[in-house]
C-alpha cells in the first residue's frame, strides 16, 4: 500500500497539554510519526511518498474562513500580546453567555474557536496542520486516480475539528477535507468510518445535514469519555442528512469480539448505502495499552481490522487519527496495512 507522509507534520512541537489538572508533555507528539515511519520502513509494507501542497481551498471547502484565519494568526497574536506560555483557552461562550460575538483579542478568540482546553496552539501548529491535510489529500488523490488503497500518516489528527473549532489535538479535519475533495472530483457518496477510540464529533458536525457523506463511528460511550457532548446513538442526522449519521457508543473495556461484531454492522450499512469511496479515520488508540483510552485491542487484532476494512471492496483511504501507546503505534498501524487485502 502506498503511504503518504510529510516531514512538515513535525512542525507542531507543543510542550504542554492540560491533563488531569497539570500541564504535561503532550500525548500527541512528533515521535508518533517517527515510530510509525520506522516500522513502515522496517517491514517494507509500502513505499513512502511526499504529497504536493494543495493550498487552502480544500480546507475552506469544509471549514469557516474566520476560523482558518484565526489558526493562521493565533500564535503571532499570542506572542505580540506578550504572553509567555503556549496559547490555551480559559473562557468559553458557555450556555449562559452570548455565542454570537467574536471577541477581538486573541484570548477571547481562543475560547470562541476552541471546543476543549487540552490542545495548545504553538509556533508551527498551523504549518503542521497544513502538512497533515496535504498528506490526507495526497493519499486521496492517489486512490482516486488508481482505485488502489492508500495510507496517510496525518499528524496532527483531524476528527475532533469542527467547522470552526479546534480541540482534542485536532485543527483541520483531514478526513472531512479528503471526503469533500473526493466529492468535488466526482465521487457521489463517501463513507467515513471512524474507528478511533474517541467519537469523531467534528466529522459528524461537518456532514450532519448531508446525504453525500455517510458518517459511522465506533467509540467510547460519551457518557463517560471525551468528547462527552456528542456521539450518542440518537444522533442520526438532520434534514436530508437523516439516516446518514450512525453512532455506536460502546462501554469502556468492550471486548474485541463485540467491537468486531459492531464493525460488521457498520460495514453492512456502508454496503447498503451505495457509497463509492471509503475513508477510514484510523485511530489506533483502541489498543489495550493506550494511555488515554479504554478499548482492548491486541497487536494482532489490528490485522483483522485491516482485513475487514478491505472486505468493503471500495476505493479506500486510511488516515491516521489517534494512537498514543508510542511503543506499539508502529506495529499496530503496520498490522492494519498488512491485513488490508488489496
Ligand atoms: N488528557 C484523538 O484521539 N482528552 N484525540 C483526553 C487526556 C482529549 C483525543 C484526556 C483526547 C483527545 C485524535
Ligand atoms: Zn482518539
């Protein structure tokens, strides 16, 4: 399988994540890329290719222009304001306040454009997010041109990023950018299957009222895990999108057998819905050793996952989302790629 990677994804090197009341070294770090690449090279599972730059238009096709400008300028405004640490929001337009005002100073804008506080904005964050969506678009273009599957080593990840909000380590929604790109290139309906441990709230929001993208997600039950405020089973889409959003919240500790049976339901729905392309939000944080997640995948289960994904028999793009057990992240990704029967 052809693999897309850009060294510029390393440009985000955050020092801080707000975790359990303390600023810690971020779980979502450039070492994740190094370890996956190293294992890809060691196993020779596929050739690694650098994507070209696709510019901002494919991003603006799914994200708000004010939000994109905010991300481009945030770090410089933060520094110009004289702040010392990394840019972290600490105030939001909460339920009892106004959600229609965009403040003028960077501290106010941070709350408006953020959906969580763990993800700091740093020098290089925007550039890394640009590289990450280019990786997704490079992979997608290859699959569109050849019908062959491809893997995009996206980092930072994307599926928590909404139309105009960052958070959960995500800035641009790589899978959504890729899906919209594929539609613009002539696909009629794209399935996005999100297997990351966390619900893909951003992807759901972006396509919630549309029937040209089927979004299906298997994830930790939001009653007890991030992102808490989206990802419930009764969220089925709106208007012409009704029936094109499917959530499978699963309790922490769910067995692999139950998870795989749920995946089979999801694959059945994709088959029934007449999709002509599959984009997988491939978070490997479903691994039993993941430090911030609670599913029970073993290394070998990722190969079975790869096999099942290929059984959908669609042009398929696999995009990296989460996965934080850095010792095993390369093994788990490569196992999916090796399981995927071309
Ligand atoms: N500090 C993705 O997997 N909070 N994002 C978890 C640990 C945020 C995960 C608590 C988790 C975001 C792409
Ligand atoms: Zn995740």
